[in-house]
């Protein structure tokens, strides 16, 4: 009774350090969901895909002809933004599309974990 009050089991959090290591080995994809002007100002994770949040439903849809190269439903996806809010929203959209998606926070978290930044 009252099972509806139980929360769903939490997905284990992928850390920024784990994402840095996973991108290096090709075990996962990383997506920067910030806008182009933000990337121009601060760079992006080296090797990350750039898909603005508003385009996630289109560019990450594995059934769409223009699905971003580098995304694969069999590999986890790590997502970051400037504050962690947009990446959280992107994770929800990616999960609806069938991805094992994780919010790793911000570009600053990526850099603090030793991740390279490309400009």
C-alpha cells in the first residue's frame, strides 16, 4: 500500500573524473549542452559533442537521420553545461530516447577532474 510514495531507485552517479577516463577510452560519449556563444567564450571538453539543450530531442534521436555521430545507445552518455541545470534536463530527454545518461555537472567540474578543454 502507498507504493506510489516510494521513489524510483537512483541511478548511480557518474563523476566527472569517470567521464574524463571514459571519454579517453571511448567507453562513453560526452555532450556539452550549452549554447555556441558560451562555448566560444570558455571552450568545451576536448572530444565532447556539442548539442544545445533545445536540439537534444532531434540530434540525439537514434531513429533520426541526422542523429549526432558518436552517440550509441550501447554506450553511456555524460552531459554537462554551465550550472548543471540544463544538463539535468538533457539527461531526462536522453533517458526517454533510451540512453544511459548522466549529469556530470559543469564545464568547471570537467576541468577540475583533469579533463582537457579545447578552444
